[in-house]
C-alpha cells in the first residue's frame, strides 16, 4: 500500500543544484514515485553561521516503504551524495533530506520523529512545502501548510530561484 510523504532537501556544499537533482532522482528510483517537486529556494543557513547559503526543495513522494525503511533509504542516498554526519549540531553539507510528514502518521522514537519537530519554525521548509501542498493539514496542529507559513516567525531570508526540480 502506498503512502504519501513530504520531504525537504537542502545543501550548501559543492554543486548544490546538482545534489538536489541527484537526490530527487535517487529518491524516485530507491524510495518510491515522485509526485511533485517545488521550485528551488535559496536560504540563509539556519541554526549556524556560514557564508554559503542553502538551496532547498520540497518533494511529495508516494512510497510503499515504512517510515523507518524510508529513513534508511534517505541515509543511504545522503551518504552516496557525500554527506558526512557528525555530532557537532548544524553544519554545512552536500545534502540533507528530512521527512516532514508521512500521511497522517505520528511517530516519536529516538530514531525518527514525524511530523518533523521543527518544520513549523523554518521558512525554508514552509515556503517550498506550501508551493506543492498548500492545503495539506499538519496532523497534530490541524492547520494547513499555508496557515503555518503565514504565521511562521522565522526571519531568515528565503527567496525562490524560479527553477523547478522536474525541468
């Protein structure tokens, strides 16, 4: 049985546009069917200082994988694209893929929390997600993504580049 899941991809090291493209391609071949992809957004680093801004895209994916199986595929894709994880908090990276929502499922384990616990605090997540799923309702807050975007207090700069991911 297929489930709808929403992901955010981002990166600020190397050819970020190419990492986004490859990440989406690998998600489509390894994790399910890509339903929609937002435009590319450029955003200030969130949670740390770095001169290189991030590129971000939201993706709607239809998958038959369980949330934990999807997380494992994501980790494999990130590693394949040069992501090196450390325990040093937020940092520059080639690619980062986060599961934002997985149908209306709520998960709170040490390995995975869905809905993503900080998605509503991050304009770089809400802007691209609102582009592809404006009326999608957050399963615990019961507000649409557009409503969450409009009430987000994040003041970091985010701008759409006008480049669509499936072009």
